[in-house]
């Protein structure tokens, strides 16, 4: 399947013919909204005077906390916690940039002018932004209805944890911090919404550059207090990037629907860059402590993990996704039989969090893989040898983790060795010894991680104790529809809402191969309309779902159509359908290829002359299929869950130099090996690897959504929030692949879009820690700016001086 076919999505984009939501004007008479946002990180809303803004020429309506409370319900939360969340502040503003009012006018300029006339009466309150600070008993309380700032707190124990620690030869502890950083898509969020009153009640139609998960459709409908069937969401085919961030657009969909209700016309809102940086979304920052029980060879027999996610002002659905998405693979690529985890989510006066590429895995592996290197350091072992001693062996698959994950396939030792051999590991160590003799800062870091794909949404239930759980949740279902027209052209309707990954390219390739058609005879469509596109709660573009799930459903639907086409061919050729094959746009007799009829002829016959089909043969020329893997079940009564369907693997090596004067980090070698099961399209796989590496590079060295102690954001423009450019992204890369097909998907494919976003940050951190180890410096957090390294080196020198 790994033909290097060019992406069919690119020509329109490269020639400026892409059609993004801001290019579209689907409804006549659409008004434009401007959002009024809180300048305070924490303040009580004592009143809202909207009258001056309402009287401004060109203003159709202004809505504030009163309209929100009168019309909407709080969003249904993933966890039963007394911290209600609305699309605007109602009783309080809890972060800088939180919406508090919306002005709707004839154009954006008028709306912005009138927004300055909105007068909100604030009572400023003390703010808290630090994770540990928010846990203190005397910390400012964000939600008066809650007993503390802890939104969820659960502890899980699997195996004989205490006994194993009591008998351990060594107990090694690491405390680590992972920052919040974003994705900065080229296109910011955009919404067009229309509220209509009908005889049967209100209906809402919204256009948004949303990508899923479509469980958020249910959440939005719940806030609007309408059935899901009366909430229609349309997503255009072109989405200018998201990487998870735009999953948080749904509060604005609800807010603009409310604006439309009060304005009496459709309303458009397009987020500007300042709004995006200030108050869109990012992955949670995490504080974590790892304790490992190990022997003299560094073999880990038990692990204790304490994870605390700073989720910002609200536990905004789908949070606490970052805490639990990787529950089944908490022990990573290692044989660890005994595990204890405490998982907490804490609210603070920061923007609420959500998904970001590799969500949950970035944070987890930063702690786990730094811990492996800390074990090697404390025991004077090579970090590679510690990994080899703990890696799951190829003959142990399928492998069950203590927390319930079932790793489907892999060969971790081989993949690691491939990464080492490609980089010349032994020679790198020799080069390092020589460099250190010259006083140079040269480091080598390794990371080996399990890459989960096709998330089982049942993991969300773990945040709620068993006795409080309502109806069970589970699943990784994906839907698709394939149809054939009278001319024999095949149309594929995808529900995975791509953001640039190349779904259309792969889908066309798979269907064309299966039906023996030229690529030009297959037409994929990727726009989403919940009124017409097959979808379910789990639908969307997240957690690398396309390759394992959508392709499996696609083959089911295509094979059913193939049976119908063969039946028509059997009539035309007067042979048994089992004797026919589909090749090069023809239906031919396998034993006599000269006897054939065109695919188009057979399709036309089904449309125009269905009465000629064999008795019992369906004349339906479209098929829908839903791939529902039975391995994706709800959490067990022992709180174990297979939190993803498939588990790939990444082995990564980074060798870096640090300039002693500027403390700038440069890469000597980067070697990466990805096992994503069967490769469907090697060009696209390589693109995903490169994209994930660059995004991870930003989080490791440059990017951080930072706040002052008072709660004010300090990186709201690209002057302060630094993203890697093509210059920083041009490092020496050796990329290799290993294929261990999954037995659980039709083509053996696993996901490939997130791997390096999880492994590269910690591989860099391990390399930098290795480079600075002669100076007694350890790396426990990101990003690694030169000023951060300067502070670490200065602190270490001061400590030695004392």
C-alpha cells in the first residue's frame, strides 16, 4: 500500500484556491460579532451596562451574562464537579481573555467600536496560576460552589506496589514539569451560526472549522438545551491547521448561536491572532513525580506516578482527556508489573486547556523518559542499556499492561537498535569523550515511547469513581459512505474532518486499489455536515484515528459495493460472480481476462436496469460501514482500560552541542525510527514525522504559554511566543521505518501523526541533560531557552561554591 502518491489536496492550496470558512458566505444578511473579554485574571462580575453599546449606530444586539444565564445551560462536563462552565463569565471572570459580552453589528469595525462602550463592573480578586499554589488551603478559590481548586482526584493501584517498593534495592525519584504550549495554526477559529425558531422549537445551524471529537456536538447541544438532531454543524473541507487546538471552538459555536438568537439574523465571528493566543486553547501544563523501584541493573519492578494537570479556569470538555488518554500505556514501552497512579486536575486563573498534538503523551513521556535517564545516572549505567533491560520483547505481544492496555504488536528492541545504528551510537560516544576533553558541551539523548492511536473514549470514565458512574462509555467507531454513480465514478464521504494530513489521498488510493479503478475514477469528499455525513460521538480528527479506523470502515463499504458490481458483471458476462476480478477499470473473468466488461457499464446497468440483477441482489449503489473494534470497551470494575486500539512505537536519538558563550542548542544528529504498522503512503508518513518533529521542537526549545504570578499572560504575540521557523527546523535527520502490522485493523495500519511530538521533547531534554551533566545540571522542565540554561548553570555553580 505504500506507493509514493502525491497528495491530491495540494494543488488547490498551492494555487490559492482553497476555500476556508472566512472565504465562505453561506447565508444572506450575516452580521459580524466582536467579543468583549475580561482584562482581569480573577474578578467578580457585579454588573454589565450594555445600553451605550446597544445604541451605537449599526449595532443589532449586545448580549452579556444576563442573556447567557437566561438562555443557556452550563456545558455538560466529563466529570461531576461543582464548577459550572458557560461560554462567557457569568458570576466571575476567571482568566484574562474570558468572554463576558458579545456585540453584533453590520461589520467588524462597528462591532469593535461598540465593544469599547460595554461597561462591565468588576471586583478584582486575588489570582492563582501555579499548580502547587492552587492546591494550598488558603489559595484563592476559583469556584465558590466547590470545596477546593481540585476538579478531579483519583488514585489507582495495580499489582503489589507497596510490597515491591519495600523490597527494592533502589528507589529513584524524579520530579518534572511540562509547560503548556499551543499549535498556532495558520487559520484561527471561525464560526457562522444561525438560530431559527420553528414550530417544533429552536434549531441551530453552524459552520465552524472544528475537527472533533464530535462528542462535543452533544456538549454544545446540551448547553443550547436542544436535541442533537436540531443542532447541525457544517465543517468546510479546508482547515488551516489545528493539531487539536480547534476542538475548543465549540463554546464559541454556542455563543454565536446565542448572538444570532438575540440579533435575529445569522452571526459570523472570526478569531484574530491576539484572541487566539490569549484565550483559545492549549494542552495542560503538568507537574509530575515518578518513583521507581529498581535493581542494580536498572530493571524497574514497580512505579508510582503522581500527575497534576493545570487545566486553567474550567474543566472544559473533553478534559480531563490529557490526564487519562494514555492510561493504558502509562508504563510506556517497559515491562513494569506493579503500578500506582494518582491523577489530579487543578483549576487556576489561566485559559482552559484542551487537546494539542500528542495530548497526554507529551507530558507522560517527558516524565517517564527523564526518569529512565535519571535511573541510569544514579546507577552509573548507559541510558540505552537501562532501556534495553526494560523494553517489552517481541515475543511478548500482544502485551497486557497493568493498567489495562493491550499492545497489539511491535519489535521495540529492533527499532531501538535501528535508531542507534543509523546514528552511529558508539562513535557518537567516542566523539563525546573527545569533545568533553576539549571542554565542549556535547550530549546524547534517547527516548523510546509507545504511540497510542484510535483512542477509546471510555478512558474519560476513569475520572469518576465506579459507584458514581452513569451510563458506560466506550468505543472507537468510525463511519464512512461510498457510492457509485451511473458513469462508474466512485464518491467517498469521509467523516474524519482532516486538517491537512492527506486523508483524501489515502482514501482514494485504497478504494481505487480495491475496485481496480484508475485514481481519476475515485472522488473523495472531506467536508463534514452532521445532517448528511455519517458520524458518531467518536468521529473526528484526533488521536491518529484515520489509518486504523477509517480505512477499516472504508474497506468494509468498498467490499460490499464490489459484491454488487460483480453481480452485475456476472449477468453481463454470464459467469459466476466468484470467477470475476476487478482490474484496470474492467470486470474480467479471472481465468480468461479477454472476457471482460467495463466497470462503468456494470454500474450503469445497476442504475438503469436493476431488474436484470440476480434475485436477492441489492441494487443499492452506496454503502455505509462502521468499524467498531471489540477491543475498545468501557473501564473494568478494577479500573483497567485498553485506552487505545493500536500502539505504535518510536525510538529517537538526539545528539546536540551547546555553545558555551550563547548557550544556543544545535543538533549534531537526529535519528528516528517509527513503527506505525502497515505503511499506507510513505510520503504522507514522512510528512507526519517531520511535522511532529518541528512541532515538538517548538515545545522543547522555544514555545510556552506563560503567565505572570498575577495571572496576566506574558506571551500573546509572536514577539514573545517564539515558534520555530524553517531555519531552526533544518537539522540533520535520519528517518527510518519498521513495520509490525496490527492484527486488529483491516490493513494492519496504526496511527502515525503524533509519535515524535511525544518523543522528541524528552529526547532533546535527555541530550541537553547529558551535555550539562559534567556541570551537575539536571533538566526537569521545558522549554530550554538559553536563559533557562544560564540560570541552571549559574545555580549549579553557586551550589558548588557553597
